[in-house]
C-alpha cells in the first residue's frame, strides 16, 4: 500500500443499526435493510439526504439489489455501489466507505449489509479437483479442528468451550439469531455435522441487516453530530491469500499478516485490544485467530478460554455480540454488524454485554476465496 | 485390455502396475520456478505468474502424510451419501490435497503415512467399471 487509512483525514463511525439476524422468513430483504439504515440514521441523528454515498454489501441477493431498497428513503441521486466479497462483503463495504470519507470525496457515507439465505453460486474455474463436491465449509473447518487438536493436544471439549462462551454472549444480544445460553453438554450433544463439529459449534446462516454511517470531522460539524459518540477508525487493512508452506493453514496465516499490518497502522500492540469481533463461523476458528492476532502464543488459546480471559470482563472480550456462532452470519451484514458492536462497546452503550473500560476494538473477517479484513477502532474515553 | 474406466482421467491415471495393481499417479505440474502443483493447469503459476512453456506436466506420487481427517455426518449432496471420511494429505512431492478415505482403510490420525488406490464406484453405460481415487492408510 502506498498509503494507509491512518495517513488520510480522520474518519469516524457515527451511527449504527440492525435488523435482527434471524432464521429464514418471508420478510423481503427491503424491509430488513431499511430497518437497519433507519436505525443507523436515528442513532447518528441525521436525515437520509446527508448521506453522500452508499456501499451495499450482499452476497446472495443477485444483481443490483440496493437501489430497490434505498429508493424508499427518498430521492437524492447519491452514488451507490454493490460489494460482494464472500463472508467479508460487509467488512469490505465498510472499508470502501471509510476510504471515500478519509480521502475527502465525501463527508458522510453509508455501509449497509443485507442478505437472505439464498443458494450460493460459485463459478466454474475449469480446474477439476479430487473431491471438492464432498468438502463443504464445515468439513474444511472440521479438518482444521482435527489438525489443531492433534498439534496442541487440545480436546474436543476444550474447543467446544468457544461455543459455550459465544452463546452466553449472544443470549444478551437482542439482535442475535441465537439468544439462548448453552451448556457444554448441550453443545457437544447436539447434532453431529462433520468431524468434531456439532451444530451448535457452527454458525446458523440466516437473514438480517446491519448498517453503519461514517463521517469526517467536517461532516460531524455540519450535521451537528455528537462528537463524543463518534468512534474513530484507526486502521483498515484488506489482504488476500498467498501460498503458504504445507501444513500452515491459510486462514490463520492470512489473519496473522493482516492483523499485524492493522496493529502497525494503529500503532497498537495486541495487548492494547479490549474487544475483538472475529470470524468464528466454527469454534476452532476463534482459537486460531486470537493466536494469529497475537493475544497469546500458538496453542495457548484454550488456556485463555478456560481462564475466562476471553469473556466479557476478562482480559480481552472476544465476540461480545455472540459472534457468528450465536449472533449469526447472514453474510452481507456480518462484517458491518461487527463494526456496530465494537462501536457500542467503545461508546459504553453495550448494556448487559458491556466490557468494562473498552477503549480499543478490532473487527476481523475472512472470506472464502480467500480474503481477510481487519479494522481497529478507538473511543475517546 | 481392461474394461475399467477412470471417473476423472483428467487429474489422475493408472500407475505403472496396471489398472488396479498399484497406486495411481496424480497428474500435476511443475513451473520453471520450482513450484509443484496439482492438478495440472495452463492458466499460470500461482507462485510466480509464469505461464505457457514455463509450466510442464508431471506425475505426482500419492504417497504422503496425513495432516487431518474428518468424518462427515451431514452432507446435502445426495451423490455423496454420508457418512464418509475426508482426509487432508501433504504429498511427498509437495502439494496438499484433500479427498475421500477408502471405506476399507484402517483408521487414520494425523501423522499417518498415506497412499491412494483406485476403487470401483459404479458401473458405466456399457457395463465397464468406473474407478475413482481414494486415499488409504499405507501399510
Ligand atoms: Zn512459477
């Protein structure tokens, strides 16, 4: 990168909103998206015409789904672009909105994610594989679970504790798809999916929406936005997969290099992080990623989990929203919902889920394919 | 003459020992830069970006070491009725591949030495036997 986001003018999250993540329903995506956008506008205390540019993240709605949704907010003629980047679609849309504002093109921009659980379509590359039709994402992560357990002598029970924690957090989140605490016995006793993974250790793909509004100092002044509730974005990094040595998981390696760049950009150390929202679509991922981000040496994640260091109120709250496992993963909205959760935490507005004295937060997403996005945000308190 | 037919003759072939006599070989490729990949493709090297003459086909041994295994309990595709086991194998020749474990293989865990063989999966249109590649614990 020639320049990073932190080299440009400051950009802040000033409004956040959701439509609850939920099981597939008859509700049109337009209703889901509008609910999230209107909540974000209300949160920022601005009107729709203030939004100078929109980024719509969606992976499963088909071509150009944004305009039929945004038109119901009133006619402004502001530019609109759709972003599809697999699981990281929302994170990517957020990054582009931040870049536009930090670069001085706009003073106020919207990133909104919305999706319904439609079939995933992948293009044919023309390259055949031995058995790709037999290896869906949960089996990819079942293999990683087996590898992690063997390498670090971790048990199936240890790894499943991630799901117990994240369901406990999700039970306190009114926007979560799963809002029920689960015991280790319930997690382990659930339906077997693949390898050691049971259904409560896997994200429930559903539907929903999340929206955030970002603004410059000028935008904040012009629209009389409360600067004390504005959360600065201090780093934004996107990377894609490279070739790694055999036996090195690309998911963890890609997260390691992306998080390192983001921490350097924000001039922060892993120990400075108070809250992290990360891509825990499957339990083992949370362990891989906290180790890759640098919270602890490889293989020590289970001990941190058992010590309560990853709980709300612990050393660093991981997935206080409930994460992808409990809050859910409607694809397009997910990365934007993470930014919303970090914003609430850093404002001190997370209610029952509030991590005490949260000042520095990180949001992390990976997307199949494979891409990784990391953002760091800091509150004023 | 064998009446056996390969399900994916574009990415593996019979080994030197005949149709079912020995381990099959994987049809990989090597770049001038040294990078070895599977399967063979002519689009360009993932390591250095070279294409054309820089990429040459090469046969890869199915010998390798198991990195991970998972028994799949749920699978939506009816052509692959669960349960079956997926293995991730670091080939001695370089690439890491993932495929199905032979049903009659001994139980495997990470570190296990692996090989592959061709197993009948169905009958073809003219009565021939269709073979597909399965990994199995090396004896
Ligand atoms: Zn090359």
